[in-house]
């Protein structure tokens, strides 16, 4: 985050104090890492503030969403982030956007392969809403009844990482990234996407040409780690069939990363059972199968299965249990997320992650000490 | 011969089944007139405060904005935007009602910027934790029920038709609805909802009707009481506007992302 952006953030914070179209949240998270090793901390406290709003300017609309995060023990999580800070204007049928923008591409639940516009704010966690704004010029319009998007991203944003002694920490200091492209982070990305629905089927096709979002992690002289970003060209496909109470989903990505061709796909089924045991609760059953043959993928083939319970009451209580299992080897991840509204504008979230692996040479073995129990109290205004 | 018997029995059962689902002439006439009188509203926008009361009288409120576009070939298109509770602010729910079969529904989750197509067979499920089911708030297409005229009866000093609405869709949470419709303006004033076991489940009352554009009647307050749980939900509408110039493009996936 350079000083210009920081100044902008401060200016914005002052500006929005008089603007009614502003909302936001404050969240405090306490985390406990029961299997933490000696070299890592075993508790952490993180505070995050989010400010969201928009303003009608004379010729444009200004939209912003800023994240301010501070962690007690893990400076890798600290961030002042313009997740959205853009001007938009509509020219006839075309919406144009200039600035930092956040979007979502994809249909599945466990891993959105085609969601390539925004870099992951990985230090904040693997959750789908942890993304960095994409500095971009983008256009959206209708093609027939479909939605067509074009994105030009002139500046690459690197993935964030936790501190070496944090959770999940890489255990070694992270050196500045290297890039395959001579222009490094200034090598631009281009992306297009077309999405539409035919009856019960929603589909989208996208093309991406730019710097790969996922780095290859290289260990240098066993004393430090260096992320290496390849160039990537890919075609993405999203498909969803929506039945009465069942969803069939597919996301596929095919292309080249560096010199290597690759294939990756996630396919899944989500079945909802309504009013279980004659209560207001609904139960969703999720099964997703992931395949990824890229070099940076921790596991080639993964089966994710889970249950989602929703209360449908005024507290919006929900519980999601996901079990990620590597069939070939004995490693797994058990995840539980529960949330509940305490009263209007106040929420409580519980998260539990448990990594299991018996063999030292398996990727999940290095995460076993990162098993986590955390509680988040959120206040929304 | 046995084969023929099966066919004859099957045909007879079809006839009986058809009879069960058929409307009587007068019931259908009344429901059609109610529908016709609201034809041509074009589009509407309104704001709504939804207050949930539990059985002990504790209450909590939500603020919601509604936009509806009258359907031509298919059912109405509707967009619901949540302003409070603050933790779901900006969440939007888009529904393309079908005259028959399941509606198409999408949800916009603002934190993720994600538009999610959702399965819509849950019409009997509660809307936002309230006593209103999705099927109560979705657009009331004529084809969704069969109708039986029961009697005329005074209600709140108005002469009313009392008509039984029988849902066509088996996934409906109701066995029947009894509807009080005034004979002069064809407005619904009270609906009794009976659950699948034929017990009285809920009563909905419409209060404070106003007429807009010299034609269209809308109630200011809808009060739903659940007799089985003692819970209650009150919807208070405000700021009704008709024919604001909305088009189908304001009711698609792309427009969901731009909702403010």
C-alpha cells in the first residue's frame, strides 16, 4: 500500500462521515491454535473494519469498499485495502468502470478456479470473500440477453502471506516475488467473460491472458521462500443446472501456465432437504470433486463433502461442515463454520479447522500445527 | 382383458383426479376479475418495513425495498433489496415468476459480489425468518390455484365473496386458502391458510387500502398471524409508485450486481 492510496483512504474516511450512503462493519476475531509448535504463536487477535459506500458525482458514480485490518501477532494480515474504489459511468448500453474493483466468477462452493480477476488476500484466510481489489478498466454490456464483460488490469497484485511464525506460516521468510514476464508486476492482464441462462441452465465462458494468480513457491537455499508468478492463458467454463431442490455444478479451466499445458475442474452436486424433522431448518448436502494438474496445486484430486444447515429464523443461524479428503494419501481437512445474528446488526461467527496428515512428506502435514478455533464478533452499521 | 381393466380404472381415476382439481365457474370468475382489475399496472416500486413478533411480544424489524415488473407472456418479475439488518444490507433477491412450474430465482451476496442461482422449490419455507412463506409473497398468478366459490359474507362492513383457493403445486405448504374479496372493488381483505393436515395455520389481514393511478389498489399493512406458534409478522408498505419506467433489463442477473 503506497502513501498515495493511504492518503486517499484517509480523505475518504473523512468524506464519508458526512455521507448518508455509507455503511460498514467492525469485527474482532480471537483465534486459538491448539497444535501450535514452539516457534509459532498459539493465540491471536485481529480487528477488521470495513467501510462501504457510494456517491453520485456530477458525471460519475463513485463506489468504495475499504478494508482496514490489524493483527496482534501476524503482521502479514495487516492491510489497508481498497477492495473497491472506482468510478463508473453508463454510456448507452455499456457500463464502464475505472479503479479498484471486486467481482466474482464461478458457481461451485469449494474452489472457484475461474474466479481469476481478483487476487487472494490469503493472509486473511482461505474464505472466498478475502480478495484484493483489481486495479482495472472494465466494461460490461448486454450481448443479446447475456452479460458480457471485458477487463484490462494493468498492474498485478501479489498474493498476501502470513508471517513465517503465523498460522498458516511458511516457516521461512518470504522474499520479494519473481515473475516470468520481464515487465514483472507491470505486465497487463486481459480477460473477457460471457454469461447467460437458458431455462434451468446458467452458463458462462471466459478467457484470461495474464499473470497467474497462484504463485509457485520456491525454497531458496533452505532458508527462504520466493513466490514465482508464471504467465497464464486459459479458457474457463461455468455450468449450473438448477433443479427443484438440486443443483449440478461444473467449473473447468484449461490452458497453459508458463510452458506447461494444464487442466483443472471442479464438479459438484448440492441437494437441499427442506423443513427437516418438520422444523424450519433446511439441510444442504454438498459433494464436490476437484482436479488440478498444475504444479502449485497441493493435491491433484480432492473430494469435498459437506452439510449446510440453515435455520430460516430471524437470527439466520447457519452451520457449514466441510470435509476435504485426499483419497490417494492419508491427509484431510475438517472445517466447521457457524454463524448467528445476536441482534440486529450484531453477529457471532465460529470457525474450526482441523488438518490431519500422518506422513511428513504430505502437504497437509505442514498445516497440522495450523489447526484453528476462532470466534468473531461482528458489528454492522 | 386384464390390461383393458387397468386402462379403464386408470381413466376413471384420471377423471376423478381432474374433478378434484377443477375450479367451479363462479370461483374462477371472481379470481379472474381480481386479476384483470390489476392488469396494466406496468411496474411498481415500494418500501416495506417487516416487523417480526415472537410469541412473547418481542419484536425485531427489517427494511426492504421492492420492485416489480408486470409480466406479459410469463409471470411478474420482482426484485427485493434488503437494507436492514445491517449485516445483510445490499443482499438482493430476484425472482422470475412462472405461470406454471418453479420460479427462477437468484440471490446477490454483496460481500462476495456473487450472484447465485438458487433452487426455488422451497416455496413453503419462511421468507427472511418471517411468518410469510415464499409462496405468500411471490406474485399470485391465476394458474397457480383452482377456485371454489363458497358464499357471500360481510367482512369489516363490506360485502365479500368467500372463495377457496386450492394450490395446484403439490410443493405448496397449504391444503387450501380461504379468501375474503369485497364485491365492489375485488380486493383481498383476509386469507386463512390451512396446512397440509387441513388445520388452520395462519390468518393474513389486509389493512388501509389506497387507490393509485385511479385504478390499482394496494394495502398499507399486511398482518400475518401464525395460530400454531403464536408468532406474528407485520408488513408496512410505504412510498408506492406505479409506472416508473422499469424494464426487463432492471430484473436480470447483471442488474442484481448494480443494485443500490
